[in-house]
C-alpha cells in the first residue's frame, strides 16, 4: 500500500508543478507585452498574448494528474479503513 501513497504524492506534486510552470510562463509573456496593447495591431497583440497549445495542454495534464493523485489517495484511505474494520 505504500507504493500507492508514493504514487499519489508524485502525481499531485508533478501536476501542480506542471500547471504552475505553464501558468507562470503565460503570465510572464502576457505581462511583457501588455504595454503594447494600443501600440500594435489588435490581432497581432492577441496572437502574441494568447495561451499556446503547449501551455493549455500542460495546464490540463497537470490538473488531471492532481485529480488522479487525489483519487488514488482517497481510494487508498477507504481500502485501508475497511481492512482495519474487518
């Protein structure tokens, strides 16, 4: 059962790191080009400051890893409690 604890902790940690890194990258790029809002063409501004597909995928995969890790932790807790009650 210990491997499930380690697996869930790794999934949650990796998911948070992945999503946070992607969001920080997006916020950093957005803040760098925010001053150009009225200076350049609006369509070019939106293309520069839009979230890339890699960032979107990293956020989605990170959130999925966190949810999976939490689900494994809850299932492990339920199984451990049932094993001690019988």
